[in-house]
C-alpha cells in the first residue's frame, strides 16, 4: 500500500503544480546611488520660516513647579524644602513683563512673478505670529505676510517680495504614490536649515485624529521639530506632501512622520490664493461610524460601511434633500463611502452649488436623493434631532435582556435628571452594571428618542419595537440616545429576552 500511495501523491502534487502557475518573481527597484543631484536642484526652493510673537508669561500662584525626580531620590526632598522656603518668604508677586518668543519652521516656494513670491507652510508654524520671515538658502531674509490660512488642514500661504528671482517647485500627484516609494524631505529641523533626509512611503491614508480631513502620508524619512511646513518630494522632484506632524515619545524622529498629501493641499492652496480662505462643500449632517452591530440592526448586508446620520442641520443641504436621521450614506457623488471619515473629505472637495446624487440606506433598502452642495459656514451649530411625539402615560418597566429600566418622562423626573423642556422620548432610570446597555455606554438619565429609527415616548413602545427585532432574528436593536455625549446611535444586543 505504501508503494501505491507514493506515486499517487506524487501525481497529485505534479497535477497541482501544473494547474497553478508559479508567481512571477518580484524585483525591487534599485535604490538611488545618490540623492545629491536632486537635493542640489531642490534646496533653493525650500525656505526656513522664522516667527516672533509677544508672550505675557503667567506666574503660577504657587510658584514654580518642583523638578521631577525618581521616587526616593535625595534631590526630591532637598528641592521640596528649598521651594517651600522660597514661597514662605515671598509676598504677592508682580506680573512678569512681556517677552518676545521665536519659533522656527519650514516652507517652500510655489510661485514667483514680478518680484513677488508665494510660499506654502503649515498654519501652526505662523499661528499667532506678530512677524514672519522667510530665510533663503543663501541666508537672505525676506519679510512675509499672510495671504490666507486654513486651520482645518493646517495650511497657510505667505507672500514675500524679492528682487532676486526665487525658484518655485511644482506639485506632483500624491495619489500615484505607492507604499515603498522613495521620498525626500527638506526642511529646518531644530533650526538646522537646509537639512535633507530620505526614506520611503510607509503608509497612505493615515487618520491621526488631528483634523476632520485627515488623510496623511506616513514616511520614515527623518522629520523633526522645525520640519513642519516643509516639502516631501518624489524622485521626480515634485512636491507630493507637506510635512506636518510626527509620532514621537521623545520629541525626535523615530521614523514615523506624517505629510499632508498634495491632492488635498493643492485645492486648499488655490482657494487661499484666490479668496484668502478655504471654501468647502457642506452637507449639513452630524455623522458617526457604522459598526457591525449597527449594520446588523438595520439589515445592511455586507458588514459595516458608510456614514450613519445622527443629526441633520435645520435648513441645511441635507435637510432640503430630505436626508433623515438614521440614514446610512453609502455613496456621495458616485464615490463609495467605505467608512465615516471619508465623507467629510469628499463633501469638502465637491464644488459648491453642485447637484450630486447621494445613495442612502433607509428602512431596509437603498435609495438615491439629490443634494445641492452648500458652502461650509465658519461656525456650525450642531442641530439636535427632531423630537418625537408628545409624552403619554407610561409606567416604569424593565427591558428584558438589555439591563435597562425605563420610564416615561414625568415633570418630577424631568426636574430630577435636569432634562430640558424640549427633551422628548423614554427616560433611562437605571442601567444594570455589566449589562449589554452598560457596556455600550448608556447611563441613567439618558433618553431613548428612537428605536429602529422610529420615535418612542413610552416604555411599552420601546418594548414593542425590541420584540419586533427579536422576532426578525436580528441580534441588535438600534437606539437613538440623547445624553451627556449628545445625540448618538447605539446598537444594543437584545438576545432572546
């Protein structure tokens, strides 16, 4: 038998090998022998940004802080006694005089015409500055003025006057970057102007939670303090990113730096140049992430995707298009919304006044509405959700399987839990510790406004809708909660009750 098995196994192996073609060999492109020619061409276009501002120091009422030493260090007791003596011997302290503070950053020239140049940098580099200077590679110092700035993307555009011609650089297409591509960073780290570092693209599309439009390029090219606002170049000498942030527990480079992609930056810079500010598209919704539990609770097949509408601004573009609370936006203007954070960026980049199709998931089916994109206001007041019907009598009741004890809102309970007169729904009286509701962050005093996107006003209505969910075979019920964290959708496991 053994002699028979071996030939069969060999035949099977040969058959599989013949059926599955061998993968083509992957060859890495050779590393450049030197970046010298590229650096020599690009260095004149990169400038150091120096800013000064007047700072009024604050004197701590308790005096200066004691330096931190390891526990049990003899220096700790010595300094504590020293500072105690100093504070006992001092009366009221006079305010400290204002002083001039200086900070350094980087920037790069994008245009020069008729003796005027335009320079791109980060907004945080020049934020609050009284004076801004651009220092060229030959140490020529030019006074700079702000053309426009945008806090949301951390970009700023400066104007300088120069009798000497400046050397602009051009933007490249950051979308063409691949993970592993070589990139070059030039800037002013720690005041050491004209520093060149090289690395690769480590990742794309990074969300580091510093702004609403995060879509950073990650690179291991050394980026340190002072590199902010400097360019990230591809091997063609085109700007594909603006170096903006680093991840570092020490303050120095550990090989994790982030750059604003040129695809996002070029549109903002063009608007700063034309209007002095960024003009963005606006939909007028408050959104939250769609989880697997939320997707299951509303019957959205294919898992978590899209952006869940948790609030609609009254009179905004979404309200006029009849987008509703509880809708899940799946596509905007033909672009798939794979996750929540994509939607703000896509909307912001859409032309103001454009009429675009928006695909939403509502009541268990896809539907398309047409939205006329508005302009994002400078200050947006978050709209609260539409209140439900007027309260009806309802006795406190436990919602089996969830850990919730509910009640209709009475005048006494409204006062006890400090609920506003406009708050409508069903009050959460108690939440059992360790229960499914507690694990989802629901707390006593929260108000259930909707169940499965239907308004409720009594515990009986909540129970009825939960029973319907159980009978349908779904594992989660979707609640719209009005609480300390604002209006939000929460999927709660219901089990069998």
